[in-house]
C-alpha cells in the first residue's frame, strides 16, 4: 500500500498517543499524557512505535482507495503483514504470540486513525503563492 507521508505521520502519532495513555480505548488519557511529555520523550516514543508500525503498513497489499474514503484491509491481510515483518525473534512460542497480538492491535489502531484520502486533482493553490 502506498501511503502518503502525512497519512503515515498521523497513523504513527495516533498509535503513540494510545501507547502513552497505557490502555487501548482511553484516548483522552493518552492525549493528556502526550501533552505532558517533553519533546525528547515524544521523539523516543514515536521512534519506538514507528519501528513497530511502519514496516507493517508498508507490507500491506496494494488496494485502490477512492478520494473521500480510508483504506480498508481485512484482518487476514493485516495479520499476514504483521507475521511477515516479525521475522525470527528467537523468543519462545508464547512470547511470540503475545508480541504478534500486541503489534496487530497497534497496527489496527494506527489504521483506524488514518485520515480520509484527499483527491489530488482537487488541490487548489492560492494565487498569492
């Protein structure tokens, strides 16, 4: 899937805010903790979350996305991309299963926060530029 830079940034930032909150489903708490973090703490969190989410987003299959909609993927497509990017970790079976589930949840959260795809042909540049 070819995502724009803006879409990837929004997805990783939304997932990082969820991680900052500590629990899935409590986004307001994540926003408060995100605002309380220093810039370097935010950077470290974004780097860690991006390392987990970005390879999976780039491994997703190509789908056509119409303007005004978000990309949609099946659970099987997302799970296959997560497993493909996990590689050999050298950890036990149970820990690997937990790591897969955690990354799957994180990627689903990031995908849910993607902005609506804009029509590039409808882009208008003001005359003063």
